[in-house]
């Protein structure tokens, strides 16, 4: 077993050490010391002597050639250089090799206290000299004075270094505590900063809403003052109901008159809930990698808006429809392979279905309040029952793999009970799907053949009027590339296309009533609508790409009834909602939502 570590203080030697004088004085001193050593039994005084300078070592016949002053560099047998401060207490100062705890080079010391390897000091003392001296302090000694030290390790304790180390350690502990406090304070400040930024954002939103509210109320006061003929009192004002003609004082021509112009940044789709007097929009917030949200806006007070965040992975909303039965639900299809149902009361997604492909379109069933449909990018159509949340009732493959960009559910008064009919549109044409019967295979509506690529489909459930828009057909690869998402920033340009008016005359029969030429977009998939206005028949509304107008045409003659100028292009979406006090036509373009009322046609 190795001996325990023994610490020998080499820096605490006697202060009685003096510089060696002449050889005679030195000899007398050494004789006196020798006599005193013989008188004192078992006690060996240890006195520190100055290091022998190299010049004196030469004069003494090379006795001090192994010694070096502090800071000088020596070499060991391997040629490595050692600094004096590094080897004190670790190496033999004669051979510059590490001593051992056993064997010839066993660590040992002289009466003066200096330590050497046993073999080295033995050779040193056995040299042919009349006077045996310590290689370091020149004190007289003999071989019998050599004492072996039995310790596993010899360590020299430096008091100053120990104090310095302790001081540095205490400073490190103090710095660590200060760093921990700073880190904690920084975390608290970051948390407060995030809270302040969130509060600042909320205050900015409130300020924006207050500004919009002020502008809206000032506009209402101005309108009332002009219509009544005298300035309004500050005690109150009248808020017009949905469909009231706010522009009658301008004697505008045409059935529809501009009612409101609303700023809506990043909106691409919308739908109107006339019963609840709200508008629901699909928007993408500004900024790099902007978040997709749904925004609910009040028709009575447009400054009242609320952004509804979508679940993670929903991506861009491709189609959006509010439930026609007035159940405060909205259905939307997204490119994140999701078909979702939103509650407009609590502004949360209450149901979401995972799809095998991105969804391009969706629709409510007009005959069943719990059944919904979605058209996928791969050309298939899915049927869902909201009472079964696990998955779809069925997926039916389409006639082609072209994306289904539009879906409409039709009324089924002539079909047997339990059978529902769905109309869909893709670039291949218009298809009819029957569910619940023996024949579920879709078929193309023949009256729409050979018109080109179908880019839009509008359907009026109350009259069964259908208007499909077409543009010239191109090769399949280019056609698939151009059948892109509605949210694309590409504007394209106008090309010569056509509108085809058809009407359902039976369960599976359609009659073509009229065809007219139209300026359509060569890239985007435009939106259109068919409006059935009481006592005035059906009107078809679509965008003209060349004139940048919203065109209203009578059906079936396609006679232009009115052109509504759009301040910005392109026109992204068109919707019409009927209410008890009139109808409301919405036109969404870049950053602007225009609302027109048809009070004149009531």
C-alpha cells in the first residue's frame, strides 16, 4: 500500500542563514555546527542557504554545477526543459529526474533539509573530496546523514499561492452568484418585455378599432345630415340596417349601390351571414411567412373585427362557406389536408377531418344539416357526416385527377328519399355525383362539353340556374400547372372565354339556355355568383379582366344590367346574401371589400 501524502514546507527555513564568508570563516562555522550537532542528540537544524552562483560553482570544482537559480531552465535526460518553479518538490535537483518511493532513486533528504534521489546524493558524497557538502547549500554532511523519506508524494506548499488561490476561488463564487442574479433579472426583463410588446400590440389594435369606429360614426352623421336637411344632434344617430340604400342621394344608375368600402389586408375569400350580420374572411397576415387566420367582421359596426387563429398545419384556406341553415357554423377547406368546421359563436374550430390530399373546395348539404362535402386536389370527392368525427363516410374517385375547384349541393325534390346530388367543377368540366343511390359514379354534364377548360361554376339553389365559365383549353401539362391555388399572387391577363347558362330539368338532365363571350383570366380561377332576386329574375355577376369591372347580367339573355367599377385588381371573390330587408353583394379585391345593396330591386 502506498504511504499517505506527506507535505513538506520548503519555504519555511530558518532566517539565521547568512552568505558564506571566506573559506576559513566557513570552515570554522562548519566545525562549530558539527560540534553542536554532536551535542544535540536527534536534532538536525535546517537552515536555508543562498543558491550557489554558477561562477562560485566553477571555482569549487564544479560542485554546484547541478544547481540553478529560481527561474532558470534545466534539462532532464529526455531533453525536456524544466523551470525551477515547476520542479521544486517534484524532481531531484542533481539529475533532474523524478524521484521514486522505492529503489535506487528513493527520495531522501540531508540534515539541511534538501531533498534528492538516493543514488544521486550517494554518488555525490562518494566523490573524491575531502569535504562532503550539500549540493545546494554547501553544508557539511556525510553519507550516514542521508535519511530516506517514505511518502507516496512530496508536495511543496506555497503559502502565497494558497492565499491567492483562495482569493480567486472566493471571487469566482462571488461572480457566479452575481451572474446567477443577472441571468434571473434578464429572464424577468425578457418576460416583462414580451408582456409589454403583447400589451402594445393589443393597444395598437384597440386604437385602430377606435379610429375605424370614429370614421364610421362620422360618416353616418354626415349621411344623416345630408339626408335630413339639417345637422344631426349630438344626442344620437340612426344606424342603417342591412340593405338600406346609403347612396340614394347620388341618384346612382343600376340596381346595386355601393354601401360600404372596407379595408381588408391579405383577404382572399369571404362569405356573408346575413342573419347574424357578420362577414367571415380568410386572410394571410402581413410579413414573411405570414400566418393564415379567419377574420370575423360585423356588418353593423365594421370596426368590430376579431382574428381567429387556425390550428397548426392548416395552411392556406382554399374555400369557405357559412352554413345556410343559420347554425352559426362555417366550413372551410385548406391546403394543409384539412376539412374544418368553425363555430362563429365561440370563434373556435370544433371539428377537423384529416384528408389524403390538399382540399380545394367544400360545401354544405342543402338537404341535410349534418352532411358536408369536400373536393380534393387529386380529383376525388369526400362525403362526411359531422355526427361521425372519426372520418369520412366515403371517398369517391373522380373521372380525372384534375383538382376539384368548386362544389355545390343541389336540392333533390325529384330524387328518391336519401339520395343527394352534388355538382363539381374542374378543368375537365362539370360533373354530377349522386350519393345514397345505386349509381354513385360521377358523369360529365354533356351540355358543357367542348367549351374549353372550366374555371368557374356558379349555382343558384332556389332556381336551379347554373352558369359555368370557360377559357381556351391547352395541353394537359400546362393546364395542370395553371390550375393553381386561388391564393397565388400571379395576376395573369385577360383572354377570350365564354359563359354557359344551363338549367336542371330533371334528376340527371341539363338544358343549355345561352352562351356568351367573356373576358376571363388566363391564369387564376375566378369566382362568380348567380343571384335570384324576387320579382326580378336571376342575375349573373362576374369580373371582367379587361375593364376591371364587376359585371351584372340578366339571365338567360346575358344582357348587361350594370357595371360596378372595382378600384383594384384582381377580383378575388364574389358573394351574394339575401336578407329580409334586401340583398347584399360583396366584391373582394386586393385589400378592399366592397359591399353593394340592392334595395332598389326589392
